[in-house]
C-alpha cells in the first residue's frame, strides 16, 4: 500500500476514536460563571400549561453512548418541569429508521414517573430518518397532548445527519405553532440543527453533551415566553460568546505524482504529473452567541472582610477562610453589636415602583444587618413593617422570641405591589409603629425609623416627615440615587441618607447604618479654640418671622460652646438694606451675653446682597484688628433664603483663600444653582426645606463646625500685620515685615515723628501711659501726653488732648 494511503487510513482511524468528552460547544465565560450557570438550573421552574415532547435520535450514527446522554439531558429538563395533567405534560418518541412512541403525554402525572420511564428507554438502532419522524408528528400530532389549546414544545435530540429531507416537515410543524429546540449529540451537523430549530436560531440550538449548559439554555429561552419563571429576581438571562464544533471529512491536496494516460485516436500512452488528495476528518468551528441564565452566588457580595477568602457551599451558603487575626469571627470581621439602647423600625417599600427585585434586596439587607448586629445581650429592639398603599406591621418593635425567629418572620414578608405612598406610611409609623408605650424623657430609648425604598413617593412626604420628627423620631433613609433628594427631604439631612449603587454596594452600607443608629451629636467643641461668625439674611425675601426662627436657631447652636476670650469667640453680622455688624468677635465675653445680643439683632428688610455682606466680613470683621486671634481656626456660617447670592461666589472664595472656613445654609423648597456654586471644594453646603426645619440640621452644622475647628491653621491667615505689612512664618511663629516706615510687632506704630507732627507738639509728648479707652485708640499718637491725669474721664481726656492740639498754631489753625 502506498505510504500516503497508509497515512490517510491512520489519520481517519485516529479521528474516529475521538472521545465524546471533547468540548463540542464551548461558552467563553469564566469558571465562576460556568458554576453560576449550573446553579441557576435549580432556580428555574416551569409551571404553565404546556405540552413537551422529547424526540430522541436512537440511530446507529448517534450510538448508544450519545443516546444515554440524550436521556440524561431530558431527565435534567424534567427536574424543572411541574409535571401535572393540568400544567406540564411530557411525552417521548424515539426515532431511527422509523419512529417509535415511548410514552404518550397523558401517560404519567408526576415528575418521578416520567423520569423513571425515560431511564428505562432502550436504544433502538438503525438508520437516521429525522424527516420521517417529523412527518409522523404532522400526521398524528402530539400523542396524548392537548392539541393547540396550550403551547407545544418539541425537543429534538439528534446528530443532524438525517438520510432524509427535514426542512419541509420542520417548517410545517413550526407553521402550526410548535416551538422546536434542536439539541445536538455526538458530532452534530450544525447546519441541519439550524434548519430544525425555531427562531431565533441561537436560542433554540443546544448541545446535549453538556447537559447542564443545554438545560439552562432551554429554560432560559422558555423563561422569556413566560412558560418558565426564575425564582430569584436577581437572576438574569444574558448573551455570551460561544463556539460550536463539528467533525467533518475534508479533502486536502497532498501533491502530485507521475501518471500515465492514453489519448483518443492513438495507441500512445502519455506520461504526466497528476495531483492527488488526502481525505481528513477535522474539527470545524462555528462562532455563535449562547443565551444563559446566571444567578448571583453566595460570594458575590464579597462577605469575607480583611483579606478573607469566600468559599461557596451551594447557592445560599458559604464559609470564609480568614487570616489568623480574624479567624474566630464571622466573615473575618469583629461582630457589629448594637450596644446602644434604641428602638428601630425598618420600613420597607413593597410597591410596584420598587419592584419585587428591589423588595427582595431590601429584605436581604435587613436580614444581613440583623445577623451582623443583634446578639443575645443587645440593648436594641427591632421591628419590621412594609407598605405600598397602607402600612403593614409585620413584627412590632421588640415582639420576637429571638433573632432566628425575627429572621424567619422576614422571610414571610409578601410583595404588595400597588402605589408608593411613603408619606402616608411615615405618618402611620409615627402613630402606630412603636406601640403605645407611655415612657418619656430619659426612660424612653431613642426611636428610629429606617426607611428602605427605591421608588419615588406618589404622595407628599414633607409634612408627614415633619410630623414624625416632631414626635422625636430619628428618620434614616436607605435607597438608590434616584430617591436621594426625597430621602434628604424626609430625614431632614443628607447625613441621614445612605445611597447605594447596587446589591453588593448595599451590603457594604451595614457598618455605616450601625454607626448612624448609635451615634449621638457631639456637645460642641468645648476644648477647641474657635472664632465663629454667623451671617444672617435679614432681607425682605426672608421676612421678620423667618428671621426670628434664624435667631432662635443660632441661639440653640451657641448652647454647647464655651464662650470666653480664650476658647470660643462669637460674632454676628446681618444684612438686608445695608450690612451691619450686630456684635464683633471680641464684643461679648460670655455665652449669656452672646445669647442676649443675638436676640437683639435687628431685622433690616430691603434687598440683601450676600456678596456685599461677605466682603464686609472680610474687610471689617474677620480681621486681627477687630478681634480675630492669630493661629485660631476661623469659621463663617451664612444663613440665607437663597435670594441675592448671585454675587457671593468671589467673596466667599476670598474668605476661604484667607484661611476662613465658610459654610452656606440655604433655606427653601428648591436648592438654587447659585447656592450650589458657593459650596466650595469640600461641599460646605446644607440645604434645608423650610425655616421650621432648621432645628433638624443642628447636628450636621455642629459636626461641620467642630471638624473645621480641628483643621490646621496658618498663623498668617488672616494676616495679623497692619498697614499692608507682610506676614512671614518663622520657626513655628510669625513676624511682620512693615512697609512705608510703619513699625512695631504688627506694623501698628506710625513712621518717625518728624514725618507727621510739628515741633511744638513733639516737645509735649512723653513715654506712653495706658489708661481709658482713648489711650487705647490713638492711632495718630505714638505717645499720649504725659500730663493727662489718670483720674480723667474719657471725655475730660479728649478735652485736654484737643487743648494741646489746638494750642499749637503750627499744627491746627481755626
């Protein structure tokens, strides 16, 4: 035998022994995703009224091994079918040279019976005549089925190598409304499978050799037509790139060899070079798109902290491999314990706008929070309620036996659907959410409502939120960015809102929620030195009543501070028709004096300009000459109704550049864009819906003030140097470089006497004395007159001084 023929025979022999485990269809996804595809099969269930007929190829070209694989695939599909005479009916037909009915669709009424019958099916053998089997169904329909009164699904398992024509009968079946899935076995011919399958082809062509993947693909397609449903709303049907392979015999040119040929009409024999070819069996690949359902795994939320590794144990369970330092704790992190004495009501939106998926996310978040935060010795008591149109109190606060019983109650919460009436639910929670306890004052624990929603409310929320807060309820909000503004309006502060970007991010908010539940507002910055100035909008756009509420708010803010010249100095500026310093930073030395002066601040009316007021602060209030202390943190709080702030962007930045922190508190139902521009790089802006709500933002403002009091400061900002002197930092202190002849540590002493005073006056001046207000405020005299008696009153001292000045004709002339 020629060597090249021997090689061809050997090649064919090798390929004929290719094992069936070779991946004939490969979905290009990660190993983790493959595991999720497999796990998702257990999450899908088909309960609709539908007739399913398995048409299984039992010919010799398929072989007994692939026939068993087809049976295994059919059994896996049956695991997801709710087999019942009123819902899913299943039948099976084997074909080769001729079709053979294995069992009718009405033969069995349970999943166990159908699976047992499929297992007992015996391989038939014979040639492959798929077309004949299809014509059998055209003639007799689905044996034992319900005809066209319910959807009909035909699952054909074959290698696609029919010896008869299949296109016409397949098309006729599809015209009758029958959905056909073509499932390849052995080394399938994909072209024929595409001819058999319904549209879209990519979703109806599968591969039985990978039974779990094929089952997922079939159920994923049926879930789109509402025949099957997915138990978890977090599961998604997604397209993935995949590659299908088939084993084909191809002809390949090997070369040429001498050959002899005769010519017509002569007896001559001619020699020539003749080409010869080799036949080979090779794998041909076909790129495709595979649609598969994946469900989030137990480790998707990355529950293991501090470098721990999550190991899944089924769909819902996992364990963490923790570093040595965290080996004894759940999820490799210390247990969060709600040690504060607190009553918490979790209020879950269960409306159509929230969707079943969002409701399940909220329940999972609350469960995870309770598992991580509640212990047997916890002082916190918890309740759970849900709402759409009405409030339903599932677990009253504290009325549960233990934490496992509380978690079981959460599992039973139903999805309500309907309208999203958050305002109505808040009012009902305030009235009925915490029982009828009569404890008051120190005897009553802190009461908190944690609202979880992803849907904007369809009723008004501002009034019910004020109603709840007026009953001393702390409101916290958890939701997506779509409801951020509404949650801020409900809670009264952005600091009381937790916004998440998705399920995984939601679980990361658990420690933050725990801190907000147990945190108490700090009682001011009693140990921190601070120069604090309030700038109040006293214009006509605010009105006298709202201005009075501003004054009350500022007085309440002053209560935690230790007002004295060594710790906290407070000043107040009002603006409207003009800008007026109500009192400077060094005017009042006690808290009682500051509170009294704040109440006496005038309402000005007229048209206000926040920019002019801030420039006034920069030039005439927040300066060393007017009482500001070098090296002490300085903060300005501007309270405005939002009108007249268009000119304030440059002045407020000028203050910040000069080392003065500035916070803007804007009051009004709408946050104006001009106010947003004043926030600065650290978002120093608080938006308050109404003047009555100012008190709910006291904690946030105090937190900001105390944070600014701890920021590092520069001794040269604002500059302590007068008369355009330059402040220079040096060895942890500062010095002033004076200009134009000015002298002294702060450039406060004027130039040499010859430059400004007449000779007669210079002879009458002597070394300085310190007495009376006039002696402290003589910027033009380096030395007060020596012969002014110490007993003189300020008026007498002024009279004596004028006598000296007017008596010298070289200096004054009347």
